[in-house]
C-alpha cells in the first residue's frame, strides 16, 4: 500500500497531513512533481522529480501504481487512470473519486474546458478551508484503516 501525491498543485496543509499520517501509519507517501520539493526526513516519505512537460507527473504516478494504492489529486483524468488501474483516488478537499461517478466528472471537466476556451469566465476553486482539511483527513483515515470501499 502506498499513497501517491500529484504534488505540483497539492496544498501545503494537505502535504503536512500526509507527512504526519505516513509516520503514524508507517505507510509510504510519494510526492511526484516537476520541481524539487522539501520533505521532512523520514523513511516513509520520498519525492520523485519528473521532467517538465504535460502530464509527466501523472504518467509517472500511473506507471508506478499498484492496486489499492491511493492517489491524491485534483486532476480528474489522473483520478480516472488510477481507478482504471485498481487504485483509489481522492481530492485534497477530501472528495473521493469512484468508478460510478468518474465518467460524469470527466464530462463536466470537458464542458468547463469548452466554456473557458470560448471566453466564458468560470472562476476557480475557493481557498482550501478548515472543513476541506478535515474532510481530507477523514478520508485518509478511512483509507489507512482499510475501510475504503473495495472493488
């Protein structure tokens, strides 16, 4: 069991939660990014730096995934690839991705991309809140306790 983090866009508060959980649960947490990242010294934490490029971090994560690993990402196509590989995925806001809803989320992402490319202002996500951090920590605890729904 490992936790893979799409780290380029992962908020610092979520990384801190993951760092503490790695030590507590003695689970490998791997942060994948196209730049160097700081991690505290730990045998449970490591980073992988990939070359800059479109989806380089995503491709590395998918290539290394094992069934039942967890991927932390906001990237819906990466989440879809993780689910297809038998892994689990959750956003930094604590929203789990599921095989039942991933198609709908991909379609919504495509619609929003189309709207943005045609000049419609769609706005961005709200700042990460305390409730978001709590939701993420709750989902992480569920995963680490082995209570994540199995497929």
